[in-house]
C-alpha cells in the first residue's frame, strides 16, 4: 500500500537569533495564515537577548510536532571551536552562560538536515551542511540542489530571501521574491528557497521574515512582519551585548 503524505500549510522560520519580539510576531502571523506545522531552519540563538525563551519556545513547538535543524550559532553554544566575528562570539559566550543543561542539550542534538516527503530542510545548504556555506549566487544554489534528490530545499543562514530553481537541463533561474505574492514551485524544476531571517534581517528591511508553503498547491509565500524592533534592540543593550547587534536591527543590515 502506497502511503499518501498529509497535505499541510507549513510556516518556515530561519535565523530567529533569540529575538523574542520578532519570533512572537512571526508565530502570530503564521497562525493567522493557517499554519499547520512549524519548520525551523536553525540559529535559534545568537545575537539576541532572549535565548532561554527562544529555546524553550522551540522545545515546546517540537514537542507539538514542529521540525527543527541546527544552525551554526546553535552548534557554537556547545562547540568552542566554531569561529565567528568578535560580536557574534561575544553573544555566543553570553548565551552559553544563560542556557540550562537541558536547553544546551536540545540544541546540540538537533540534526544538520531533515527530509520530509519531497522536501529537505537545512540551515546553510545541502552539499556540505556542517561547513556552513552561504548561498550567495546561482552557482552556490546549484551546488546545493545537485547534492540532494529533494524537489524543494529550504535553507536560511544568509538572512536575505531568495528563490532559485534548476531545470532538467541544469539551467538556473533566480529572483528575489516579493512579499505576500505566492509563487508556485512548478514541477519539472528543482527549487531552493532561501528564507529570510526572523530575528536579524539583512536585506535593508527591518521587518521580520518567514515563509508559508502549501504542500498541496506547492505555493510558497514570503512574508514580512513588522515588530517592536526598538524593544528588541534595547534588550540587547541592556544585557551588555555589543551595541552594534542592536543598531543593525533598526537598519535591517
């Protein structure tokens, strides 16, 4: 007997970065849009001022059926050898001291990637997920697409939304999606959806980003959600983290 996959409306989040205000706003928006399952593409922590809340929230979501994979900041909490810039490193060391042993264990045990049906979820990209390469170009996207049999790969890491596809003749297309404009991921092509960041957008728009995906219609909708950026920035400053991490939230850079 052939098992038929359940059709779902997925809410796909990436790079939450311990930004409570942004993640709460995105969760509310996703639920209002009819989300039936939550997907997290990693970097639950890092940069932001509410890592305990972010990890507890994700643990509860996973308990309720969400899927989560590990990001490089999540991995760095338990692996001192992960190298980052000075501000990111300072935030990770502060985060490490804030999290409990069960919270750190939850992050450490997250998988590098997860396959569900014809979809692959990964933080960076599929060819070498533990090396944390960025998808900056069509050639980067092609390398990831060719490394998996999945029809659609969802990734984060670069904090900028983008959508790539590869034809059966290996011809690549790419574009920056328009918010709230559904795109059907047509058959006959393979797709890489780069989801923008919930907690630290870097495309010049400070609004939090996530995506909705309908597994039945194969439509993806990139979403932007305004949130209380000032409070998130002030939380960073108040906890003694580098002020640059707060300033960049306001600019979306």
